[in-house]
């Protein structure tokens, strides 16, 4: 029962994390694919960092910002009297940050795949830039965005280092699938790890399977 | 139009569902104290916490991770009330920064080192000197440069004058569990680990135990965190852990209890 | 009636430069030129996808481009219907939605779906779903693209090689459709083709581009 609860909690946090990160990541992916602006390369590198840094390091940076003594954390504490670090919000934040580079990267690739001609054509048909984005770029990039979201979700689901650093592993509150497996491993409780492993495996299998279905273009289209 | 709308509302439903599940899965427990503790103690502490709640009605929550990560988290303002470290060094670091209430610090528990081999295996080693025998080709230790269990083992073997002879066949692993796994998988013939870890695994047997007087002091210090918003409640839980019934719980998990002063 | 005035227009594209000077005026205009002569660049200049590096372009009395003043009217405000060489349809929309794509922004007097569909012989295609889009023949794709441009309410059409790659039967069908359109909607166009017969049959006047220089105007 505990296993199922941990799984549901982890899966829900990952859903919320991806849904919160997706709009910004999609916007950024579009900007990277279609626009040139000063500092673009720097910004691009910065958002890729969570992919390259050891996750614990990302977690520590987040803790510096969101901890009760961090500049964001202190502000939230003084305004709302609420903590971010070591709560379920921190799980969502850590997952979202770790998934973000994957979401933005896939979005960028997806928008680069959209033929500029199609967007130009829409402009000659009287559409504003916002309408071109909504009615042409976004639907044509849909497949790539969805598979990116799935990839980001998979990353969020299995994330360990940043999550345990920013949110801790508080049983019943912030313990995720990964941190539950870790602490049971420390205790040598191989028997109780098994259901967690099986659930993780099943979830990973489904995600990969579905993402491959989505990636495959439907019969006939382009 | 209709498919567009359906797609959008599906996304919205998933979002609402996610939020709903999240709030269901995460009951917020106001007023309970938060204990940061080494992951290797989570079983013992959870049952201690349950016993404490039953006795006093006060709730205790834990966050389990490696002691060095916990210390870093506390130094960055984590809302911990109590810190139970698997290692004096981490507690000393926090004490030096004034982040723990020094008056509340005590050595709650200690552990001892044991050498283990495969359960049912042929090893006839029964003393430290025996580790040097050709029967043992590889000796697994948690990394003796960084991980406390390995550091302690090296310190002990040096004191016995055995380290130079053994150094070449040491197989360093990431943590104590790794050292045990190395024995179980056959990559190492023996390992030196904490007694509590050796007792958990049915696949290994203890070859010999390092006598407390010969071995290094392996302490598990505990203290109330200086920034705790509930120092009184935290202190009460600490007192409970150090009380007779509290310590009896830990003994059940193989920990040693320091001799009464 | 199209009236286009070009003053010292230069569009550079790598080593290639398109030069246009003078006035174009007619109900239907034909443009000929070899591939690589700058035809497509010229058409993109007209619809606003490629601002000139120098010079100015006016349509009737309206300034479309003026490089010296930094003036550039966006493609969506030009009201010039564009049917490119590949007659790209939006692959995520069915035939009907492709046709109506720009219709919401058309002005009140613009052609309506009910009159465009019979004029272009598209009745049989309206029911095609998104999956059916790839089953369209080259001629059908062009007629849909033509209808889509028309329904956005343009002042004139720019047709880039509409007959390219079509077999004889599809060509004559499309030629009839264009004549139909002209009769019904009095819509002016600039049509690009390298077949003199097409130009003669469908356009009042013709001009040509050679080596990036527009002549005959």
C-alpha cells in the first residue's frame, strides 16, 4: 500500500512539474528555434546546465535560492509564512528544473522541424505572429512537443539527486520512488525494493512505448 | 474545432487530476518535529518515532539521506529540528558554524566493525591477522578515503599494523551496501562493514567482530538544531531516544549503546 | 487592375542581386524567366516575405516598402494572395479548413466558400479529412491552394509556376479554373510560367526576368 502511495505521489508531482514547466519551455524552445537575440547562446547554455551538472549540485543551487535563508525562500517565508524547501512543492520544483532542459530542447528541435514556408504562407493569408504560432507552428510541432513532454516526465519520475537535496526524503511527505528505493537499499531491504522496482519498470516501459507511438508519424501524413 | 477543444480539455483534466492527487498524497502535518537522520538508521528511527507518537501523541517526521548531505542542507537553512548523524565529523562541522545547540549534543549510539564473508562459504578467517591470508584475494571496504565506514576500517587495520599488507587487495565501494554486495556477488571474498549492516543481510556471515576496545570509536551523535522553531519538543524526543525504552529499540537493530557514565 | 511602381529596388541574396525599376500595370500579368533568374525572389518581394535592401515599392497609391525610410508593410497586411510553387497545404488541417484558413480575416466583399468551391471544381474534395490530404493529386493541391488564397480576400494573386509538374489534363483543368476565377471574381494576378502558351492564354501583358534584371516594364 505504501508502495502504491509513493508511486502515485511521485507520478502526480511529475505531472504537475511537467505541466508547469511546459509553457515556459515551449516558449523558450520557439525563441531558440526562430529568433536571434543578444545573449541567446549564454541563455541556452544556462538552461542546459541541469542536464550536465551532477543533480545534487543543481539541488544545492536550488536550495541556496529556495531555502529559508535563500533569497526566494526568505521572501516567500516573510510573505506567506510557508516553506518551499523540504515540502512537496520542492519535489515539484526539483523535478520541473531537471525536466526543463529536455522539454526546451525537444521544443526547439520540434519548432526547427516546422517548415518556415508554412509559417510564411500563413502570414500572407493575413495571420498575425501570435496566430501563426497558435495555428501553424504549435500544431505542426505537436508531435515533438508531446514526445519531449514524455521524456521530461520520465526524467522527473526517476529524478533523485536534486529532489533529495531540495526536498529531503520525508516518508509520507516528500519521499519519491527514487528516494524510497535509495533508503531501502541502504537498509538492505531487498524484498521491499522489488515492488518499487517493478512499478518503476512498468511506468518506464509504458512511457517509452507511448512516446514511440507518438513519434511515429501517422499513416499517410507527410 | 471539436478536436482542438477536446485536446485542450484533456490537458486540463490531466492537470486538475495531477493537482488533486498531489494534495491527496501529501497530508501536511502541522506542529510535528522534523528529524534529519542517516539513511542507515531509518528503520530503527521509524519504529522509535511510532513508539514516541503512541506514548505522547506528538508527531515526528524524518528525512533520510547521507549524513554529509543532511549537514549541508541544515547549513543552508533546512527546517530540521533534530540532527542524528552517522559520523562525528558532520556534527562537528555544524557545531563549528554554531548551527546546533551544543548543550543538547550527545553520543546517542555507537556501532562496531565486523568482517564478513559469504554465508556458507569456506573461509576460515577468524581474526584481523587472518585477512592477510591468501584465502582472501579481495577485501571490500566502503571507500576508505571518504566514506566513514571505510575510514574507520582503515584506521583499525593501520592500528593493527595490517594496512600495508592489505592495501593492495582492497576493493573500494561507494558505500557500506556496496561492500556487502561485492561479497554476495563474489567480487570480493570478505568485507569490513558495520555490525548493523552485517546483521541485516542473510547472505553473509560474520567472520569476527572488532572488540570495542581495539576498534576506533564509531559514534552516532544527536543534537537539537539551533534554528529549530520547536526546541522544547525536539529536546523531548531526544530525551526519549536516549531513555531506556528508546535505546532498547536501537539495540534490537544491532546498534551499541554507550556505557552509562 | 494591378498598378505596381518600383523605384531603384535592389534585393540582395548572396552574390545575386535582383533589380527592379519602373511600373507594372494590367489586369492579368505574365512573368517568364529561366529558373535561377530571380522570379521567386521577385514574388517574395511582392508579398512582403523579402524586404528590399534599397528602393521602394508601391501598390496603387499605397507604399508597401521603402528601404530609405525603413518602411515595410507586413505580409499579412498586404492583401496579396500567394500560391507558391509547391502549393503547400497545411498538413494538420483537412481540405475544408485549409480553404477557410485565411477567410476569417477577409473583408466583407471577399469571395465566399459557396462561390469559390464550384468555380474551382472542389466539391468532391470538401469531405476529405486530414488523412486524405496526401491523396490529393498535384492539380487538386493547386486548386485548393488557389481557393485558400482567394478566400483570404486578396487584391490580387501571385501564382508561382502553377502548372509546373502537371500532366496535360491537369494543366487544362487548372487553366479552365483560372479563367473561371477571372470571369467570376475579376481577380487580377501575376502568373509565372515558362510556357509562352500559358502566358498568352491567361495574361494581358507579359514581362520577364533575366539575370536578376526585370525587363519589359
